[in-house]
């Protein structure tokens, strides 16, 4: 999962998408998502699924 969250973080940076926007859309606490995208914790599969289901981001966008 770590590689996936690193790719997602880079995608968000490249596209100017704020972590706060993704956190709110996916129902994930901002601090947890920020730590995941910075590599301080491992994002769960449920968190990734929530991001993909509640935003227009797809796996193809960042894989």
C-alpha cells in the first residue's frame, strides 16, 4: 500500500489538489490522511477505496 499512497500523494501535488478537499470528500480525518500521504502511516485499503469512490480520481490516474 505504501507505493500506492506515494503515487497518490504525487498525483495530488502535481494537480494542485488539497488534502483537505480529499479528506472531506472521502470522510477521512485530515490529520490521518496527511500522515498517510507523507509516509508517516500506512493508508488502509478502506481509506483508499473511500477516496476513489467519493472523488473523480481513479487508480488509472496515478498508477
